[in-house]
């Protein structure tokens, strides 16, 4: 019961376009797609999206 009260008091500042940061385990890399496990879910992400906004060059296999 105490957890339910605590959850209701959490301020929610998430809006569309909000940046979030998650930590996950890379489980596979295929061409330009990366499979990342976050908890029990596996998310497929384009490698270019991982580096979007960074000033790093992307090296991809030929």
C-alpha cells in the first residue's frame, strides 16, 4: 500500500521529444542494427540513432 502512495507522488515531466537515458546490454549487432536488452525486453535500434547528436564519427563494417 505504501508503494502505491509513493508512485502517485512521482512528478512526471516526460513529454514528447524528452531525452531519456537507459542502460542496457548489447545482445547482437547486424549490419546497421543493434539489439539491446533492457530488463526483459529487447529493443532494436539503428546504429545511427545511437550516435545522433554526438560529435563522433560512425564506423560501420563494409
